[in-house]
C-alpha cells in the first residue's frame, strides 16, 4: 500500500514510524516532511494542497493520514479533496474540523449537546472582552489557530487586559473573536479516540506538560513532554469520560448532520465535579503521539486504511502495558521565539529510547541543527513510570545543543 502522511514534526515522525512497523511493508510518503523523516518516507515536494491531491492521484496513493491540523481546514479541506479524488483519508472533513479550528464553534457544539465545559462569553472586540473580565483567575482564548499560543490563563486583571490588547487591538494572531472562559481547576488528561462515523475506539490516554518550565511555571508551549499509559486513568474514570464526553460528542456530530473520520483528541480537565472538555483537536496530540505510538502493537496501516473507508476494526491494534515518557528538548528563546542553527550533538549515542525530530534540519555538513521551537522528542518505555522516566532522562541527557531547554519534572510532577 502507498500511504502519505501530512505534516513535518515529531508527531508525524512518530506516525510514520508506527506505520513502518506494521506487519506488511508499505511505501511511505510525507508532505512536506523533514530531513529526519526523509530517512523513512519519501518527501513530496509540491506547491500546495491542490497540487498534493493531483500528485496523490497520479501516484496511486491508497491512504492519506492527516498529521497536523492546518491542511484539514485549508482551502476546500484535505479530507474533502481526498474524498472527491477517491482517496481514503484518515482525518476529518473541513466542516467538522472546525471543532479545532474555531474555539467558538467547539464551545457552541459542546453547549448544544450538553457536554460538560467551562462557562464562556464570546467577545468580538477589546471593550467587550475587558467587560467580561469579572473574576480572576480567568482564561482568554483567541478563536483561531495560533500554534498553541492563543490561550492565556490569567491570575491578575492587568495581565488579562494586556493579553486582550495584544490579541484584539494589535491583532497579533490576525482577525478573530476572543473567548473569555471560566477557569477550571484540576489535573488535565488527553484522551485520543479513533472516530469513524457512529463507531469509535478510545486509545491510550496521555498527559502533556504545556508550560515551559518545571512545576508548570512560565508561558504555555506546544508541549514540553508527555506521559502515556493505560494505567493513567482508572477504569471508572475512563467509563465516565466515555459516557459523559466521548459518546455525546460522537452522537452530537451525527445529530448535526456531519461525519467524522480520524483521530479526535479531547483535552479534558478533571475537576471536582467531573471531567470537562477544555478543547477538541482534530488530530493526534503533539507530543502525546510521540509517547503513545511507541506503545501501539498490531497493524496500524490496515487499521487506518479500513477506518478511513468507514470500517473501524478495533481488534487490529492493541496498546502495550507499562509506561511511556516523552521529553521535549526546545531551542533557545522558546516559546516567545525560537533559535535556528544550533548544531545538535549526541544523537547517535542514544540507545534504548526513540528519537523523533520535531524541528531540525540537516546543515551543509550533514549534521542536524535546530530548526524550530520544539526540536527533539526522546521517548522511553518501562514497566513502571519511574523506570520509563529514568530511561528517558538518561538517554535525553546524551543530546546537547546551545540554548537547549528541557523540563526536569516530566513524569514526576502530577504523580508524586
Ligand atoms: P487550549 O488551547 O484550549 O487547550 O488551552 C491551552 C491550555 O490552557 C490548556 O491545556 C489548559 O492548561 C489551559 N486552559 C484552557 N482552558 C482552561 C480553563 N477553562 N480553565 C483552566 N485552564 C484552561
Ligand atoms: N499537546 C497539545 C496539542 O497537541 O495540542
């Protein structure tokens, strides 16, 4: 089978690795990919989405797997265009990918279907947003894609007002509404579900660490590490999540006359009154994918193909027992900025852990160097959380580059 994955980061590196570990060998392609992913999949070099669809048709691609979200809502939508071209796509159509692309769409969906989520006000200008700052702490969310940076959890009013000015006056993320949302308290969990029309399968849960520094200090990032295990949530909690959140979401999509095929990521807050939805993402999490996918067993390629065709077969995959821990190494300046061009050393000395490249490129001497905010994910597994954590830190420490930032409490904080 010929499979093309869209995206270029650590999640896509992990997805392509998992596809390559399916029992049969498949021809793997990636768009746009990265120098590191190019060692396992052929990069497709085309100008944009319409050209990609033409390329897939001409080259007989059997399955398209959506890694990152951007193409799902670009132009007519990756999945919509694949469908017109007769190419099965594991990734949702543009109409329902709004669950991620538009936070107001998601909030209205949650409310309409009675799914637990924080109370909110949708504000169209700075004055409205400032008037809605009636309690602290408060959460402000830009309604659009902002690479994980459009959300501010504010404890003080002047901080909240400054964020409102950045987003609604200076328009640092472009045009869009601002959601002012009640702040929920509790641990977070990421739930991944394969949704295929009216069928679904809940995958291994994970937890990510969004703040840049230890003890959840500093600004939010795309994710500085992740922990995954079937033991992460008790069966009773998973049942509650399934009944109160996953089932009503799957049914809500159908009630709205839409269909969803692909990974659906539920970002949940486990509050004292029960789990509540913080966000939906129409893809796998990053860096959660890097932690979860090494635990996947079975035939992922056939699973994704069948599910993309409307035939979800849960028995085709299983998840290993134990724990998986992913540590992100980020570049200097992240998340406010990122520094490119710092040469990475020690990659070849890592053993007993997987390395997924999030933001690297090869320089003219063939060495990998930083090329983005999140640079590398080092992932290790163990029978226990402590074992996985130790392995991940030992292996990750072998990698260095100037300005490297790495949290030291991944897999520890929230557990001890
Ligand atoms: P989002 O992009 O909506 O996932 O938000 C990013 C992060 O902001 C979440 O992972 C939470 O850590 C935090 N957050 C978002 N919404 C809330 C909320 N209502 N209450 C508390 N924290 C939140
Ligand atoms: N781990 C957060 C995200 O993928 O959005």
